[in-house]
C-alpha cells in the first residue's frame, strides 16, 4: 500500500487540492508498479516563491520548477537526530 500525506500552506485552485483526485492517482500508480512493500510519501503543494526558495536552498538554482522531489533516508535522519 502507498500512503501519501498531502499538505498545502498556500491557497491553490481546487483542482490542485482535490484529495480524492490525488488519492485516485496514487492508487493507479500503485496498481501499475505493484510495490512489494508499503511505501510512504508526502506531497506538499507550494507556490512559486516557496519553490524558488527550495530550489535555491537545495539545488543552488534561482528558478521555479514544476516538481521538486527528495528521497527519505530513515537511517540518515536517525543518525542526524531528525
């Protein structure tokens, strides 16, 4: 099973925040990839200003992109105490 948390700190058009549509999309992906173990993910819906900030902080780019993704490494975060 794929579990996805969806959060938004900005007001976005309803089409972007429709949790049922996003849940349906995740279910379709799950049927396609047939994961062997449970998967978790987080989707943050953000505006252009925050995307520019995240790109600058994490990638050294002063620009807006459509998607920014990060892997989650539980062992690394545990070692860092985060």
